[in-house]
């Protein structure tokens, strides 16, 4: 897992022409030999001091900063004469050395985990920390500096993928008009879904998870996994939830049960219903799901019930920590995260859907969320089986209202025959 020859090729090319550092995406730790690390660090020092890189200037930097340890001028001259003949391969050499470095680091992570597992450490924590370290290694290895050409090519690739999927860029919601407005749920986005009690925010989140075309992780601080399972059965099999709860299925419902269970039992939705879960629990489990289950969507039900890092936090501090952590997690895992939020009683005093300001501890949700959707249902809509989705914020396009149908006995949302109403351009 060492590539000493490639490392020397890189150092020779840099000693010959310091401007080639722009083609080298390596850090000091990516070099496997101490003398190579010293030379590379000295080259960086010379460049940062705005001096010309050559054997003399680098040798002086080594003498001043490292006491000349483990490196001599003859060795550096040999690097220039023997290893500076292929400048066109600088990027390739860097990629090989970077890959070797990542393999060494991954091996170190595994070895550390094996050592801890053989010791008296908590086994679950050892595994979680190992997964976190491996995912961090993968994240660090990604390139975050891009040219305009990179950006344009990336945008075109996203467009071509959307064309293949009928205009859908992200994870489908299962509701055609929602997908049309949002383009699906986008990777790295935090979507806040809010509503007053008994309007259907948990039911909507379960529908989103059920309809997703990717594996889903679902954190439920409200309902047990059995309760969510019952809702999935009702959604898939058109089984009246009251009949299911009271064990009084009709003959037709009972007849649909085998196929219903068969259709959903292997659906890739993974649940965590741990009581009083913390944001650190969510982070660890989500990383594990991403690594082991390849999840492409995460649902958290709900934000205000998630514990923060300390027991003495005020509610606003705790919610702020949770929302910030969820947004960072969405970026880290490159998946959309749907966070369900309570809505304050003040929303009851208005004639219409709640706005962003009605979310409990709203400020941080307004700032950090990429989309904010609230649900609304008045008495007339309830009788007609309708629910209004109010898109308050949308970083990717217009805001506005979408009317959908809600079959309450089956917990199922579906497209309405009515059209989208009062769509407003994004500000």
C-alpha cells in the first residue's frame, strides 16, 4: 500500500517546477515515507512564502524548519534528474498516491476497530465509530474545488438523468404535482414538513417513504415500528385502519392481506423507534444505513422530540442543534432528509395553511431548510377528502399550493383531480 516510486516522481516534478502544485491534490499525510513528507511540506512552505521552488530554496526551508533531518541535497538533486521527465502524468501520479494513502488509512481504521473489539470497549460504539471514520475518509477524498467546465458538465449530466426519469431530478414523492413543483427530493436537501396535530404529517411522511424509489431510513420518535407497519399495510392493501386495529377485517380485506404483505415485506425501508432518541443516535444510525443499506432518503419524525447533546438545553437551543445537524448530515451523506415539525397554535387563528413562521422554533427551520411544506385541511376539505400542501419555501423553484386527495381510513395520499392553485414564483 506504498507507492514510493510515484511519490518520488511527484516530488521531482514539484522541485523542477513548483507551479505543478496546482495539479497535485495531496496532503502531507498522503506520503508514506517521512523524508517525502518533509520535502513536500518544505515545498508548500516555499510556495506560501512566495519564493521560487528549487532544490536550494527547499533545502533552506528544510534546514530552517526541520533542522535538515532525514533529507540531504544529493537526494533532492537525484529526484529532479531522475523523476522530472513526465510532467504530463502529474495528475495520474497524484491519483495513485492518494488511492494508496486511502487504503493505508482504511486499514488503520479496521485494525483499530479489531483491537478495540478484542478489548473491553462497547462493541456497538466501536462499530459505529469505525463506520463514521470510513465515511469521513470517503468524504475527505472527494474533490470540492471545481472549474466552470466541471459545473456545466455536472449540470448537463443532471439534466440528462432528469430526462431519462421523465423530468424527475430527485427522489419521487409519489405525488405527480409535488414532483413537478420540486423536481423530487434533492440530494443534500433538508425538507421540513409541518402541520397541526391530526392533519396527517406522519401519514404524509410514511407515504413519501413508501413511494420513494430508493432505500429509506425512518426515525420515529412518535410511533413504534409495528404501528408504522400497520399503516403500510393499510396504504398498500386499501384496508380500513379501524377494521385492522379492531381485528374485524371484511372478507374482501382479509382476502387482500396475503398479497399486501407479500408486496411490502421486502420494501427497503429501515426503522428506528428508539425512545427518547438523540441527534447523535440519528447521525450514527444514518451513517450505518448509508454504508450498509445504501439509503437514498431519510425521514425524522419529529424534530422537536429529538434530544440534543446536553440535558440542560433550552428548547430553542436543542431544536437549533438538531436542525443544523440534520442539514449537515444531508450534505455529508448526499441524500435528502425530511424532518417533520410541529406547528404552533397560532396557526389555528388564521384562515388558511400555516406559514414558515408558524413552525415551532421557526427561525432555524426557515434559514436552514431547502424546502418547507405545511399541510392544511379545513372542515370542508376534510369532508371532501382533500389536503392542501403549502410550499412555503423552495430553493429550486416556485412556491405555492397543491391540492391532494387523502383517504383517511387508509392513510393514503394520492393525486387530486384538481389542479395546482396559486403558484407563486420563488423569491
